[in-house]
C-alpha cells in the first residue's frame, strides 16, 4: 500500500509548514486527488491515522477532495470532463486529447493551531 508512504510525505511537508509558523499542532490537512493520480482516496484515509501517530498531526483530520478528469481536445479545442477509462472529447468524440486535470495529488491547505 503506497498510500502509507504518501501519507508520510504529506505529513513531512505539513510538519514543515507547522514549524515555519511556530504552530503547536496541525488541525487539518486538505488534499485534492484526481482519479488518474494512482492514489486511492479511501486507502489514503485509512493510512492517515497510522502515519500521523506521534506527530503534530496526530489528532488532525484529513480532508480529501476528489477532482474530475478534464481533457483538452487537440482536434476541436473543447475542454470537457471525461471518465478515467474513456478519455474522449465530449464534443467531437476524438481520442486526441490532453489531460488538464484529474492526474494530480495536491496538498492544498494545512490548518494550524498556534499559541
């Protein structure tokens, strides 16, 4: 389960942010995950308590926002949403598309408790 190592990386970054702001603890970490990122949101949520034990984020919540797959069609120029296993333009049906969203894993915010 590589989600555990991803949690450790997220926590390392969040703890660095907390240290830079002289925070006593981390209250919440928000991440955005696309379906093509290779990360399973449910497994990430399950791994988080184990990874955060003994850290400044031990009591923190992990907020997971899922993103849709978005494509840019190279034929007609349309931008549209698509299913992860059907990367076709919604307007013209062409397969020559470029993914513009849906393959990312981003930590978007860290909520801190300061003195």
